[in-house]
């Protein structure tokens, strides 16, 4: 990978001339890197392009290298979208469910990255989703928003969410509904789509009747 810089330099002897420099291993945030790291980055990009918006693949690959993260793509877990373990395996382990859509995956990745950054700054002396994590989530997410990796509707709700991030973005109904529009397979229904008095059943639970005035915040 290379690019060419054309530098118009004036000299009293030679006058104006072109200076062409070949720059190899161009990066976004890492600076100049070795061929070995460039190969590692290319391998990461080849994997991540299946899970992330293409425009975000290179940036996220460099974040993984910069923070020395070990990213694991996991089978679906019903109780979480991703998690972070500072000591599991080789350390700095982030896992994300494989079946998230590209924008859900990206938000989850930044969420878990913020856990890593918080751990590096504060060790175990912080609440998992306390003030330290919230501030680092905002810091980690700002470049992603500025680089326009999200569609306008998701970006709008994400910016609102960043004012006071929840422990999971799935707890922000408006944000989650905008993200869910990009799911390829919809194996769920939203209570907003049900009529008052409709019956429905959650897995392994009794039947429930949707009554008047009930908050519609469940995704079943």
C-alpha cells in the first residue's frame, strides 16, 4: 500500500521541481508500521469486513492493534451482545456476538473498547458502567461519529444516547429501534406493533396480555 506526495520545492539553483516520495504502510492512527503489523492489519480487515460497515473496518482494525486487543467473535448469547475480560486468555479479550448487524456490532465494539480504556486508567477501582466508563465511552465514540460511520437516523439517536450512556445501548429504545432496521433476519417482534389487549408469550414464560397504558419497551 502506498501513496505519492508531490512537493513543490524552490531552489535558487534548480528552481521549482517535483519531489515524489513513496510512503508504504499508510495508517489512520498508528503512524508508520512494519510489514509484519501491516499484514496483521490486513488479516484483521479481511475478517472485520464481514461484521462492520466497510467504511469503519480500517479504523477498527487499527484500534485493535493500538490497544493490543484480542477480539473473539462468539455464537449468540441471549444475555449480552459482547463483553470484556482484561485477564482471560492472552488478556485484553473482547468478545462480540456474531449475528449482530454491522451498526450493532460497531456500537458494541466501541462499548467494549471503553471498558478496556477504563480498566487501563482505573484498574478495578471503578463501577462497570459508572462515571469513568461513561466518559471513556463518549471519548471512544466521538471519532466514530465524526467520521460518519453511521446512517443519519442512527447517528442522531446515538448522539442523544452519548449524553448519558446506559449500561447497554439496547436499553435505549429509540436508538435500538433505529439500529434494528438493519437486521437481516428479524426473529423477534416489538410491542409497538401489537394492538392493545393482544396476547403474546415470551420464551419459557406464561402468556402476557398487553394492557392499556403499559410501556412498550420489550423486544421479544
